[in-house]
C-alpha cells in the first residue's frame, strides 16, 4: 500500500534524498538505522544499505557525512563520487589495476565476475540492471536448497553393541 504512494528515488544520482509525506495519505514508513556492532566509518557498507532503503521510499533520518564522497575537511558532499560508488566504479578501477599488475590475483578475486562476463567497463550496466530488476519485482526470491554434506572431524559415537563387537574382534 505505502509502496504505491511513496515510490522513492527513481533516478540513482547519489544525491541526498528524503521522503516527504503526501497530504491526505498515511505518512511514509519511518525507521531508524541501528548499526549494532558495525563500525560506523565514512563509506561503511551499512550506510550504503541505509541509502538504498532511503532511496527505496523509507523515511530514515540521516545526513551525508558518512557516505562516500563526503569531505570532512571542507565539509562538502560530492554526489558524483557517491554515485560512482553506488555503481561500483571504484571496484572497476581496482579490477583494471589488478588485471595489469597481477593476472593470477585478478582471476582468483574476480572469478565469478569473469564467469558471468562482467568486465571493468560494463560493471555499471550490471548494477543498473540490478536496480531495474528490483524496481520491477521487489519481492525476495527463495533460494534453491543446496545439498551440503557435513564433514565430520571426530568419529561417530558407537552404540554399546558396536563397542562390544569391536572388543571381540581384537
């Protein structure tokens, strides 16, 4: 119901965004960031998650001081730097650097990216497709169950009968 009233920020530009209440309608869902034990340093992932929730239409009181792109010395926020972080440009730059410096490390660290055809040049497109898919269908999808064989480090307990049989064998 509220998602049809408060659509959120449709254009991802990295700029500051606050949901404003619509007259005659229920207020936007208000929530607060509980960082828990996560370190609240500038550029931390918890603030990226909060930015995504705020852009999605939740009313979360916040400032831009902890987003990537905020310069503590000048006290100014660069939305362009923040946008580049949202779309993974810094990861693309690291991919390029690692590709030039150490090919083995690049293949090891970005093996899933290579497998899925993600390159430093098309990483922004990957995130744009992801944002569009979430906008189209925001329901969480159930993951397929993996068959995991638990590795046992100690021997399984033997029953009394098995222990007695073992003694007789010796």
